């Protein structure tokens, strides 16, 4: 599931 991966990534390294 990429849903969790994307969410975690966003929180860990938010966009600019």
C-alpha cells in the first residue's frame, strides 16, 4: 500500500 508510505514520507519530509 503506497498510501501509508506517501503519508509517512510527506510528514517526514514535507514539500517545500
